[in-house]
C-alpha cells in the first residue's frame, strides 16, 4: 500500500509540473471571468425591462449548468491528456522499464497513478466549482441547492474519463489515448441530448440512445445528476414539460443502482487496464 501511495504522490507532483496544468488554469480563469461578467449583467436594464430577483435566480440556475459543463469539459479534457503520458509516455521513453524492474507490482504502479490523477481531477473540480458558486452568489444571489453532491458527481465524471484514458494509454500512444477519450466524452453527451429529445417527443427508440450511452460510458449520466443538484428546484415546475429535451435541464436525481453501476464500471475498466499493462512488454 505504501508503494501505491508513493506512486500516487509522484504522479500528483508530475501532473502539477506539466504544461497541461497551465493550460487548464488559463482556460478556467477565462471562463470564470466571462461568467462573472455575464451573471453580473442578468439584472441590468434592457429594452424588455429588468429581470425580477426571482426571474434572475431562475435564469442563473440554468446558466450555472451551462458554465459548469464548460468547467467539467476543461477538467475532463485536461485529465484525459494527463492520463496518456503516465503510461504510454513512460513506456515510449523507457521510464516504465526502470520502474517495473523494481520489486513493485505493475498493478500497484497503475493504481498509484490512477489515485494521483483522481486526486488532481477532484481537486481541480472542487476549486473551480466553488469559485463559480461564489461568483453566482455575489452577482445574482443564487447558491445551488446541493453543491456538495454536484461537486462529488463532477469529480466522479472526471475520474470515469481518466480511468478510460488510462486504459487506452496501455495500448495507444499518449496523444491518441487523450483524443479518443475526449471524443467519446463528447459523443456520449451528444447521445444524451438525442435521448432527451426522444423523451420530450415520446419516442422510446430515440430515448433509448441516451440510456444505452449512459451505461456504456457513465460520464453523461453523472453530468445529469450534477445538473439536478445545481438547478433551482422550481425550474422543473416552471419549464419541466416545455423544456424536457433541453440539454442543460435534468429531470431527476441519479438512482442508487446507477451509482452502483458507475462504481462497478470504474472497477472493471481499471482491472482491464491493469491486465493489459501487466501483459505488455515495456
């Protein structure tokens, strides 16, 4: 266990030194700055008149989901491209051979790297998410109803994607593993939007697309759970039927069986990554 924690600590430190971290910080600061300006203009006077406090909170609830999706995309992309070099990059450079030659199991090496990356992703999501919540509270006076649950689900979303990226990095190049992971992340979100439209239209076949995609890669399912925790409870009462297919509106919280499937999915994919890494020549 000490070896796993040591590798996790080294992975976390290495992630902090990579240029990807600088890019993440720049993108996050830009997004937070733009969102601060946008939220501050919600109560401004327009040709249609100013929004009331209640209307501003309702709009802010939906805009918060939009901005948080941007933050989750930044976190997911960054961690996916960090996960690639941790295995594939070290294999290409020969560093993995030096580490694997020591009396440390390859499974421990991979688990340590996974823990380090999960810690990095969870920390990023927590800091950026809290900063966004403070911005919305200061500018509009809105605080999400379940911020802790939302941040936990967003951190889990990041962990799921980096787990996939870690598996891909055991047999693909660092760049290819990141591109494929982020591509699947986007494809799953689009499939979820298509499924939402199917629900709104009462088309079970189209709705099934979203359901299947959320089982194959749970990132979109976790995102929808986070949206439900972030949005104002009155949104569903005001727009539930008319906006059932809206991509930044969630109809219900996640069920415990689905959360259990997410944990099982992560364990299976991490186990598969360990098996592939164990059998690969380094």
